[in-house]
C-alpha cells in the first residue's frame, strides 16, 4: 500500500493516529501545517461520528481523478473536496482545498488566512481576535435565555459596528473568530428582534384552536411572511413550564422565543398539510 492509498484507507476509517503516522511534515497541507490539517480533519471525524456514521463517506471525482470528495450529507452531495497531487509511486506531494467554506459548521474543512504558514499577526489583530473569541465563548455551550441574548447583543453592538463596513459587511474576510463573531452577533440580533415582536406570536398561538385553520392562516399571513419572517426551524417543542426547548443542538429557555418558534411551527405545518 503506497502513501496515497494509505491516506484514503485511514481517512475513510477516521483513524487520526494512523494518518499522523503515514503523513510527513515536508509537503503542503492546504497552506498550513500538518498538525493543523489533522486537527481540522479530527473535528470532521467527531461530527461524523456524532451522526452515527461508522466510516467517512468519500470518493474520487468523476471528472478529475485528483479530486477527492469526502463527508456527504446526502447521496452524491459531498461537503469537502481536496485536490491531491502525488508522484507515480503514490507519494503525496500536496493537498489543496477546492471547496472553501464561508460558514462555521463542523462539517466544513476550512483554513483561515491567519492559519496559513507565513501569516504575521499585528498586535492590533491579536487584540481584535481575542475580543471576538471572548464574545463567542460567552455564547458557547450555554442555555439561551431572553436576558442573555438581549444583554449580549447590546454589550457587543459597538464592537460589531467597528468591524462592519459601509456595505454592511464584515471588514475582515476569512479570519478565524472575526467572521464567526460577526455572524453570531447578527443571528442573535435577529433573535432579539423576534423577542421584541413576540406578543403577536403569542396571541396567534393561543388562538390556534379557537378558530378555523383556514381563517387562522389568513389572519396571521402577514405576521408570518412580513413581520417575523421565520426560518421554519421546526424546533423540538418539548417545552416545560419554564419555556425550555431545543432548537438543533442549542437549548433555549425563553418565553418570547418559544412563542415565536411555536407560531412558526404551527403556521408552517398547517399551511403545508
């Protein structure tokens, strides 16, 4: 088994120990180091195992035999693609990431610009990253309450405005923590806006079983499509008296957001029967 074949074999089996053993330090790993390359693969392995997959789905591209696609959500839909170059004897020369991601999901293999070999961080940049990282950690692995969301959004709004350009976009593209903070603030700011509008959603939920479904859908059409503009998240509405519920892998305890999400669920499901 040559080096390339061994890489495929152990990648499919998500064996980070053997990948570390068979890969060398003297080749290019998507612009970064072998250690960081393997760390990012390990994150994908953890996510894939969370989905209860025993192996990592992968295949070579039908159009380019050097393109290795791996981790699929659905059949023929692969999340990441590497261009793998190698010698005739199977020794690997380099890896290039062919599907850069502009998002922060655990399934995405992404090298940030500041993680590439040769990037020099200024003192100002280090402080900026640290501020973003601190803000993100305050909203990581927490119970999302109304108070927490509102206070966090207000606390970091001045900082958000500092890194926002005149086109309402983040000034810093493809830098670790900075983009993530920017997107996190916008998502939590959206939730704060929903919190402020929750009374109409609560009224709609409480009225759901009191009038005909068709009349209810007509009455709250504008609330659904124009005021709240929800994402049809279809949260797991196992809600206790404290309004605690789950939305994906996030847990909330918020009366206001519960009613908004519950209204979303009721309207979407009733409108698609």
